[in-house]
C-alpha cells in the first residue's frame, strides 16, 4: 500500500508514461528553507527536560566516582550501591520497630490530613478576605504575624498546648500549609477583573452566585499554585514535626538514623521524601491541566 | 421606555478636587429605539452607560426604566462590554446560558434558548468551543447572545466593536442591525466613530467633554435604509450620509476643548 502511494506521489512521470503522454520533468525538490521566528526572551516553553536529565546523570556519576575512589569516608557519603542495599534492607526488615510502609503511612497520614484541613479552611477564608473588608482587617493581623515564623519556632508551643501526639504534629503542618493557600486565594480575588463581576451582575447573579460561579473559579489558578507551594512547605515541616517524640514517620527515621551516624539510612529517607514531594507536585500539575485548561490562554 | 433625566455625575480626584463627568444629561430611549452616544474619550458616554447599567450611582438626576427608577445592576438591562468578559472555563453555550442559570432556568430549557441565540449571531457550530478558541469578533457575538439570553428590556453596548479590525467591525455592525430588526430590542450604543453612529443609530446623541454633555441630536434614516435594502456600501457612500458625517465632524471639532485651549 505504502509503495503504491509513494510511486504515485514521487514519480508522476511514470504514471504519465502509462498513458502515453510525454514524460513531465520530475518535480524539483523545494530548496530547503530557513524558517525563522521572532527573537524571544527567557525560556518561553522551550523544553529543558534533556538538560535536566544530563545534569542528574552527571551528579549521580560524580557521587559514584567520589565513593568509588575513596575521596570521602563512607561515614559522610555512602556509595550509591550502599544506599540501594540499605533501602532493600529497610524494605525487608523495617527500621526501629516499624516497617517502611508504616513509616511512610505515618508521614503521609499526617501531611494529607493537614493538607485537607488547610485547603478546606484556607480557600473560603482567603476568598472571604479578598471580598470583605472586616474579614480582611480582622484576619490579616494574626496571619501576617504567624506566617513568616519558621514552624520549628512554634513547635514547642504546639507540644505544650496539644501534647506530643498526632494533634500537635497535624496542627503544626496545618498552620504551615494554611498561609500560602489563604494568601493565594486573596491574590486570585485581587486579580479578578471588575468587568467580569459587572457582567455577571447585569446577568442577574446573586451575591452567592457571584461567589460560586465567578469569584471561586477565577481564583482557582492562583489557589492551585498556592496548594503546590503549601505542599512543598508541608514536606519541609514534616521532618521538624516528626523530630519530637515520634516513633513512626520518614522524618523520625532520618533523625534517628542521624543520631546513629547511619548515613545510608538518612539518604534512603531523603530520597523517599524527595519522591513523595515530587509526586505530590506532579499530582497538582495534573490537577491544574484538568481544572484550569484555560490558564495562560485568554 | 428608558428615561434619563437631568443626570449629573461628579467624581472626586485623588488630590481632593471634584471633576464633573456628566452635566445634566437628558434623553429617552423609546421602544425599539437604537440610541447611539457619540463623542471623543472623556465626553461621559461610558459614564452614562455605567449609570444606566447600575454600576455607577448618579450624583444628581434620575434614570427610570418603564417608570421604575434604576438602582443597581439587573438582568433587565443586558450589557455588552468593549473587552469581552466571557468566562474562560465555560463553553460558548454555557457562557450564553449564564444569565439563565442565574435565573435558575433548567438546563434543558437553557439549551433550547442558547441554540436559538447562537443561530441568531451565526455561531450555531461553536456551542461546544471555549472562548480562547474564538476570534475577537466571534467572542463579541457570543457577548451579544449572552446579553440577549435573559430577555432584557434594553441592550447596553459599551464600544463593543472598538477593539475589532475595520472589516470585522463592518460585519458586526450589519449583524447587529439584523439582530435589532429581528428582536426589536431597545439598544443604547456607545462609539467614537461618527460613521458607526450614523450607520447604526435611529437616534444619535453627539456628546462633548469637560463636562460631558449632549451638544447635538440627530435622527438619521440610514439604518432603516440598510435594513430594507441590505446594501451597506450604498448607504454609507450616499451624499446625505457624507453630508451629515461632515456636519457632526464639524460639531465635534468646534467643541474640542484641546484644540480650543491650544489656539
């Protein structure tokens, strides 16, 4: 099939010979043209994945070479193979009395519970602060006061007030994740063009319909960006939250291994957290393409 | 009947002065009247539209629609904006049906009405498309369909074709005339193009800036001529059209405060 097509397309003169007409000259291949585009600034969506991949390979090779040639003591930098072996060991035998799954589940449970609470509080509160003067005035003071603080600095307070159980850890994570989502929801309302509100009003929208049909979807792109930042902060705070009086969790595993100078276990923990944080960011990106496909195209 | 009676608007500037944007403007928009407010920027034409739409309260004077004073925006006055205000997350059909959704019309009924309106503006094939897939002219047509969906008493159009290229603009003018003849809606239309005002308006209000006021009123016959003949070029190249255009041009120049101050 493909051969026939090729013949018909590339050799029209042959077809003509069959019908006894004089052979036409072969179509001249168009001269290769130089396509051009406007000079741009910045990256502008040009792919960077290949460069990133090469960088990763270079870093891994450097790590491998450093340990292979004994440049650094394994106490400080274990060989890649050692980390992989240790991962297999922990996966098989667990660590400090709990399986790897239990450690991972403990961490995931804390961060996901905190994320759910933070998201369901921060979105309505942030939107309300964006549209209501009193709400903005009242809530701005405590939020602006606490959110620049490093979560570690008020962790002792959480423990004194809420005990050493899950409540204090989840509260700490919730507080850390609340602020970026709340602030981004406010920014989303600020970016809302007044024409869009006026158009909806002259179509008969009630205040509640304005909120659900115009304000919330308009702010959604910013809110999703806020959630992505919040999850990043959440993973960062998790280790701090699991520092104190924990017996489970990836953060606990890292801290405990550090005390025994088990550098390879520390590396295993770091890679697990990196993988988790990367997946959650990727999940939010997927959510963005599903929920706000119009982003950047208006 | 929509009546604007002795409408004045004063704005406060940042440095504490007051600026008069509108000076005792009065006019009526009769049933199936097409009233065009024409003037340079700063003549208060958008101010008066915002007041009729209910986005801006008046400092003095009243606006009544069928005898009831206008207070705040409502579905009885449909607005088409210069910048398209379609919702990017909704399809064309859902954008057109937005006002009906706000009025809690069932989805099935909405679809019928939306289909009819999209046919009216020539976009029946684009019901499932998203706004970013449409050209500027097409989006403005969606905006017109959306404003008509709630069966408003009047259509308010704030330089709706201002951002379009001149060819699209002429097509849109002709489309608007056909919408007007088929629906018989009252229309209040703002433009700074003399030709557009003369071609579209059954009544043209010529406005001048600082403070915004009406300096001339005309009742051009051209739109009805076009509605009858369908030949826009013939209407626009007729000597009467050119004559009236030059008369209004002279009138606008005479009240041009920038030129007067410079002279």
